[in-house]
């Protein structure tokens, strides 16, 4: 039997691989959230750049109001593997994804939590976002490839993508029912997870609000697989 999840609590899962330059910005974004009932689960996927030391120093300097679970994997297992470790450790009624090199708007968790509470038929909610070049947060560009409402299911049926994975929050029951992303499709784990939700007849949606800031830099994971960022 799956243990009962903590009501109105959010587990924020942050896969981290050599993100020592950016993880502090990510954690500062969490520290500034208006919704305060959450935990951060950082899954270090075998980093060798001092990410662990940066996180521990940030925790000592800030004494965060939210619990931080830091897991250092003994080897690099890949994006999907790191996510699944975090999902298994999550105890919240909701699970939020967060890339280690990005930043959340202060109202992100509050607005997503409120939406899911007010729309019990929705299993997963993403948001709009803005991309910015590393070192130039003032040069943000809103995304223009997302879809909303009924168009989401149509877009995925056509083999396309329209939800930014770093923005998603979903009910923990979704993971308990379906599991997380598989490791079979390297580079498309986020796409596969959304499709798995849709194939299970679950409803997904995007908020039009820009609640996430996507950092563009040469080392970002999406550049290995896509010409443009944002997936």
C-alpha cells in the first residue's frame, strides 16, 4: 500500500548535474516563494563541480524555512533516473519539478497549488515561462510555443510538445499510479511523461502566467537534443 501523502504539501524535485554556478539562484527562488508548505529534494546526479559544497554553504547562510533533502548519487544515472529518485522520496500531495539552473517566480507554487485545489479533475499543471541568456536576467523573452486547454491533447497527438517540463506540478498520486519518466528515451523523457499522463486519460493544463525563468547557457541539457531551449 502506498503511504498517504502530506496534504497541501509540495515536494520540489531538483535534478542537479554540475550546476554549481546556478543552484544558488534556484534556491533563492525557492526561498522567496509566497507558498511556504514545501520541501526541496535535490538529487545530485554524480556532479564533480562542487555542487554539494555550494548547496551546503547556501543552507548555512540562509537557514531556509523549508526542509532540504540532498541526495548524492554514486554515479551519473541520467535525467530520468535522478527524477525518479526524487519522486520516490517525495512525501507531498503535489510534486513540482525544477531544473537546477532555472528560477521560479515567487508566486509560482502558490498559483499552481491554488489551481490544482480548485480544479480537482486536472492532474498536472504547467505554466508559461520566459527565457533569459545567462548573466542577463533583464533580457527575458516570453515563450511562444506552449498550448492551452483542448489544444494540448491535440498537439501531443501530433507528436509535438507544448508544456515546459521545468514548470510542471502534478499530483503525487500520478506518480504513485503511473511511475515517473522511463530511461528508454534519452532526451525526450519530459515528452514521454506527459504523453503517459494523457494516455492514462488524465487532464493536463498550462497557466498563461509567466511563473518560471529559463536560463539559456552553453552547458544546458536541452542543447544536447534541441536547437532551442524550453523543454
